[in-house]
């Protein structure tokens, strides 16, 4: 049987490197290309392991990326690049692939309308990689009542609230469950990543905001739940290992990758989110109905998190910066990807001005 060809967008990040690990162990798939942003040393190491594979730095123009993927035309494209830039690459990739394995939250949060229209018009399949969305994707069926997305609560989940403002980057980057990049680890502590995941779920599963719940789940075993109209609850549980959803995104609807057995546990706990501890999450309600505002929400967080990591602002200043950007920005609802980019740029400008960090 001919092997399915795979391109990884963002191969040097956490999801990208784990995707390569999966591909090394899976039969029937062949890596034909990858992109990277700035980690050229790791990119060259990957290239040395796969000498026939083509690579491209995404610091080039988008047109060069489109030439690159149109030449390769992979069966499956893994979108592992973060941020709004990841959305632009995913959007450009769609006409030249057959399946989009999506780990980039911003693609659906910021550009869901445009991405889904492009997927449909090109008859391209979408399979989510995020552990929570992969879980719901496997459980979902018609006429659901609610879905639940779980969260670790981040590194500061047990800190006294009055001490959160003193947290340093070194404190925040000690994630209790997952091993991830710096940006998403900070977003886990503020619960911004969960805000994006709620909006991503709205787009993926065509489900209203009011039917999505988020709970802190300390054990990191349950990744998603679906409540059905007859009172049944379907639960997806597994070890906390991103290679599981990555592998499924490649092999779906089959499962052909073996992982460690399910861990032993004595209890499962689910806690409601505290508005005082996670104020950034609760801004979702003010942006969820506008792609332009969701784009601004994301852009402001990217700048604020970088300012925190550079110790220009405090941890609890992150939600304040995002809220101020949303208060100050004046954008109309985007009717094109180009207009989304303008909202992104304006939000970044405002956030840079507020944080004095750019």
C-alpha cells in the first residue's frame, strides 16, 4: 500500500517534535516536508534524520510557503505552528492537502468562518489535535445536551489568590501535567488557552457557548465529556500524552499506535473555575460573537504574555492588558482574512503601547 504523505507546519515546536516521534513509529506514513520558524539548529537536526525531506523557514513570505506546499501536495498537513501566523499558514495550505490535522487554536478562533468555508470548498477533512477537542471529536453524536472540556488549572492553581501578582515566569512555567512551550504554559496558568478552546469547540462542533462547560481536573486523565439527552455521559480518558491525539489525527478513523496502559487512579475531581483566579477566561463572553474581537483578544494576549516572560509586566497584569485592548480597539466585523489581519495588527499595536514592551 502506498504511504500517505505528511507535511508538518511548525516542526520544531512541542507538537511538531512529538509529531515526528509519532511518524517514526507509525507504518504507512511518510514525512515529505516541514516548516520551522527560527530554530534552525533543530530544523537541521530533523533534516539530517530525514535527508529526502524538504524544509522551509516560515520567516519567508506567505507566497513562498504556498509555492512550497503546492509542490509537495501532502495527503495530510499537521498545523503545529502557534498564533495568528499559524492560522494564515493553515488557510494557505488547504487547497493543496486532503486532511488538515489542526493543533493551532487560532485558526478556528480567529478565522473559523473563513477556514471552514475554504475547507468545504476544497473538500478537505479537518481532524483536531488538541487533546480536549480530539476527545470530544471521538465522543460526539447528534442531539448532545452539553460538552465538558477539562483544564489542569496551570502551575498556580493552588497559590493563594492574593499572591498571584507576585508570580515570576519561573513559577508559571512549572506545569503540573503537560510539557509544553512557554506561551501555552503561561496561557494554561491564566486559563486563556481554555478560553480559546471553548471558542474552538463552538466552531468545530457547531455548539453554542451556553452548552460548553470547563472544569479544572487535577488528575489530567479525563480530557472531554459529552452529555446526551437521555442522561448518558460519555467520557474520554487517557494518559496525558499529546502523541495520542497526534497519532489519531493521522490514522483516523483507525487506531494503530500503541501507548502505555491507562494509569491507576483512586479518584477523579472536577472543580468550577474561579473568576477571581482566572479573570482572563471570563472575557470570552465579550468577544465570542465577533471574529475581529476574537482576533484582537488573541493578539493582545500574545503581546502581554511575551511582556510577562520578559518581566516587563506582572502575571496578573496579563488580563488587564487584554481587557484594556478590547476596551480601546475600534474594529468592524471582518469580511475577509485581510481585514482579520488588520484587527490583529491594531490589537498588537495597542498592547505594545500599553505594556511598553515592543
